[in-house]
C-alpha cells in the first residue's frame, strides 16, 4: 500500500510517517507533500492508496481536494487530520470519512489505516468519497468556517453582519452581538465569499452582509448603517456598485 501525507507542518509529517512505519506493516511506501497541489500531483502520479490530509493549510484548504478530481475516478481512501475537534465532528463523522485529531493517538491511527485498507480491498472507496462530497457541499452552501483561538466554528452566513480588517487578522461581527477575532486577513474572506451575492466590499477595511444593512446615509460623505447601529464607511468608488448590488439582491 502507498500513502501520501499532505501537511504544511514538516514536523507533523515526519512524526506521522515514523508512527506509520513502526505500526502499519501493510504500508510499503510513504510520500510527503507540504501543500495540496503537490500532494494531488503525487496522488495521480504514484497511484496512491491512502491520503492523510491536513484540513487547514496555506493557499488551499484540505477541503478543496475533491476540486482536483472533478471528472476522475477516485481510487484512494481519505483520512483527514485536524487539530480542531468541532471541525472534524461536523465535517467528517457525518460522511463516514475517518479523521485523526491532533496530537494523533497511535491506536486511532492504526484503526483508521486498517479501516482504510479494508475499504480499499472491498472496493468501497467511491461510496465514501461521494458521501464526503455531499457533506462538503452542504457545509459550504450554508456556512463559513471561522478559525478562532479555541478551534474552528461554523457560522451561518445569515448570522454575520460584517467583517472588519485588523492588520493580518479579521474581526467578524455577529447578529447576536458577539465579535470573533479570526487569524486570517480580510482578503481571505473576500476571496472565499466572492461568489456570494449577499457579501459586498464597501471599503478596503470592510466586507458587509447586504441583508443586514439598515440604511445607506448620503451625508458625511456617505456611510452604511448596519443592523447593530454601527456606521461603516463606503468608498466613493463603491457607491454605484453598492446600489447595483442592492438592486440585484433585493
């Protein structure tokens, strides 16, 4: 059996490889990749049987792996690794795809590998991957993943009032009055939500949910009054785009 470990943390890859070599005798060859794209290349080139995939990585999240196999038959078994228990419980238990919670327990690792080998031998990989696709689609259509200090939380789009840039971090203001500090720059969410019509970048420091804009005030250069009565600036070059966006949404 061939495996690849895809994780941006070198120490995590080395540790996982050493445990597998010691405990999983059916594994004959182990490859490593520090990012999703190079990991996908190895999967396709080496006909990998089992993929250990970290959820949170720079550039591409592990959740995007299925995007690289749109029209191809998937023959590998996927085991996700994550430091965030809530993330794992939501995304993977529902789909019957195995996950390993960091720091990885040796017995859990052995059990996951044995289960993966059993599925491969019984030719049940495709079914499990289809389950995973369904789960990912359900999650991404209705929620956004926010990486907070205590882990990752899933938040409904409707619960978000706006994002505010805070240097290399972002503050997320919620409908219930809470504020979450996220260890991602505002650009991360701009890119992530670019296809969602309800979110609009009104200013270089803000990304707002149009459904929670209470009113557009023309005085004082123009600003948006949000549902929580927080006034947010709107750039001059964004005003006409804002009005068009409001018309298209409502």
